[in-house]
């Protein structure tokens, strides 16, 4: 799918506020409301816009700790990775999981209410997986930058 300048502008604005009324969005990007609505619909249908969500402040809902967990698997095998990915996808504490290159195989972002909740997660998910060679946990001291926005610069 080809994304032109107007599509980019629409996406930039929707990433800031996906509840912007179509009339306002159309004015912002220089289109008529029907043309703008048609483009947004196409961006959704073609999978460019995946979903509309509300970003929730985890601290105000009880999740006060963010941890970065690096996981090294016992062996470099696709079936082991598949089992791990499936297990992690079911763990509600894991908000992000990346398969990475380097010393570790996976990087997890884990959000929990306290250290006890993290220990429970470790016992329930990580220590049960005999294919994990080791894992390393770092505790986030402060969020410096957090965004869900995709960089849409044309460069």
C-alpha cells in the first residue's frame, strides 16, 4: 500500500488523538470531510491502522513497577522459541516481548504492582520453563520516554 503525504498527516494526527472528530481531522489535513473519512476507512481496511486504544496510566491502576527482563534460552531452536512465545503471550504481566539478537534471545517488559507480584510471575512463568538458561532483571527507576506513536518521517 502506498502512503502519501496526506495519509501520513492523517496518521500523525490520529496517533496524537484517535478521537479527533472527522470534521476537525479533515480541516487539519486539508481535505473535505467525506474524502478524509474515506482515507481513514481505507487505512483501517488495509491494516495500517490496527486498533484504537486508550493508554492507561499503570500507576493509577495499581501497576507501580516496570521491569525489563532479558531471557536467554537453553538452545537455539525454533520449537523452543515457539513454546516460549506462546507462554509469554498468555502472561498478563508482560506488556511487550521482543525476540532479539545478541547475548539474550528475548526482551520482556513486565508491569506489576510490587516485587511480590514479580516474584509470583517469575515462579509461575520463567522458572517453570526448563528451556530458559538464564534471565536478567532490571528495574525501571523512571520513565524517560514512552510513546506508542510510529515515526512517520519521510526521510
